[in-house]
C-alpha cells in the first residue's frame, strides 16, 4: 500500500489488487476512482446493515 492509502483506508479494507482494478476502470482519474470506492463502500455498508438486522 502506498503511503497515502494508509490515511484513506483502514488496513486491509481494500485489497491492493482491487485498487489496481479501480485505477484501471477510472483511467487514472482520481475523482472517478474515489466515486467508485465511495459507491462500493456504501453498498458494502448497506449489505452489512441488512445482515445485522436479520
């Protein structure tokens, strides 16, 4: 993990391979990459809430 990533994510919250995939999908545009990660985080949080409520 590069130094900036340590401040942005909890340890092991996002696999290093996934960051590479996101960077590719975003075509190097940090704004798009952040949107992808934000949406993925929200979906994960929603799924965890659904599981917790069952």
